[in-house]
């Protein structure tokens, strides 16, 4: 075969592959589930606190997928609260990430709000207030900072730390978004996971290609079948466990100094709940919590009787529970509070 013919065949093959990929991209755009709207530019803002990096934007609001999201003047997805609590009030501060912030749900469907209503029905002797300090993407280290710099100002009697299995690390996606705002001034953006700079126009193009997300999701799914999944690797890394341990120790010091009880609520990954493979991780977290005198609530014990889809707020989202999942969480927390005579 002549070199010219070989070259032509290669070009034809490449053209055929390109046409196939374009057709596949079109099919994905037509039939794939609609992705949730981005939230970062509207209700989040860059923080001057280097540990927090970003936070909820005070007095902001948006409509996302038909859900009204309103942030109060203190930067919380909650009603307004004074720093000083009333004499008959019993305050619970909820520290957490996007599960607590719950941007895929109405405010009334979030477990802190459900818990507040259940507490009010449980006893009329006190006015129960459950303050929601949840922020999308926060790690445990960031949540400790929220407790120190914000939640303590509201004089809580009890602190609930909502724990998700990705909590030892920060959110690359959200931190990357704010980094890109600065990078765009120079015309460069980053692929955050590998820390490589590329032109912002190319980054925007990649972000909008559904085929990239489809292939990446498939690759992660294949790896998980062989035990090479995100959570297994995360908790097999000694440095992540050490970071978690240090965060819990710091919370314990705050608890002792301020005479505040700590309840840690572990939310499972909403995937294959009936034969859940991450209980060993839950055990590690529970053990670390109990070392620091936290009361641990492991929701896998309450969720495992349900199918994954029954508890998901969004079909393909394995992190965020729907109204039912939030109600189960609120009931479980209430049961623990009563059993431990905390209310």
C-alpha cells in the first residue's frame, strides 16, 4: 500500500470516529437527564477566611429547578436569628455541607427544619431552634471553622455535625470556580483535579461536552467494581484519616470549653444500600467520633431497608437525600436526643 493511500485511510478512520462521537454527543444531549443549574455564582461568595475559602452570600436568593433558595442576612439557608438567644430557647447548630444546605429541596423538606418542628411537637416547655449552617462542598476542616467563627456566636446548646463520606477533602469544583474568576483575568483556567492550566475558552468547551462526563462516569464505575473507587482510596490514605482525627479533636476542645454536646450524623452514599460496602468506613468515623465523646448517629442503619432511588433527591445523585431521606434523618436524630436526655 502506498503511503498516500495509508494516509488517506487514516484520515477516513479519524473522520469516521469524529462523526461517531458527534452523533453520540447529540444523542446524549437529546436523551440524557437535564443537569441541575449551577449554583456557585449566585448564592456563594469568595471568603476572606483562607480556611473557608468561600461561603453563602448573605441576603441572596435564586430559583433553581423550581426550588426557591433564600440565604438570610447571616449567610445561612434559614430564617433570621439574633445572635442572642431568648431565655426559654434551646438552640441546636447544624454544621454541614450540601446535604444540610439542600439546594435540591424546599426549605421545609430539610432535616434541620423537620427536626425543629418535631422538637416543638415533642415538648412545649422550651422553644427549640435548629440553625442551619450548611454550605455546599464544605469539608470537616471548613465545618470546624464555621463552628468556631460563626455558630458559637449564636450560643448553641448542642451542635450537630452532618458528615458525608467525602468530608475529609474540600470541593475541587467550587474552589476551582472561584480560582477561575482570578485566572480569567489572565485568560487561563485550570483543570482542578490535575492542576493544569488551559485557556478558559477550552475549559468552558470541555465543561459543556456531555460525552466527556459520560465517559468519565463510566470509567469511575468500572474502577469501583474492582475496589478502586473514590471512597476506598480516600479512607485508605493515612493523611486523610489524620486530618479527620485532628478536626474531631478540635471540635472536642470547643465542646469542653463551651459545655456543648456534639452529635455526629453520618449520611451514607445512596448506592446499593441493601448490600452497602462502606460500613467499614462508617465504623472508622464512628470510632473516631466516640474517642472525642461525640454521640454518633449512623443513618445506614435506618436507610438500608430502602432502595437507593426511594431516597435520592435527584435520580443519578448518590449524595443528597430527598424529603423522605431527610425525614428519616430527623426522626433518627430526635430518637438519639431523647434517649441521651439531651432535650
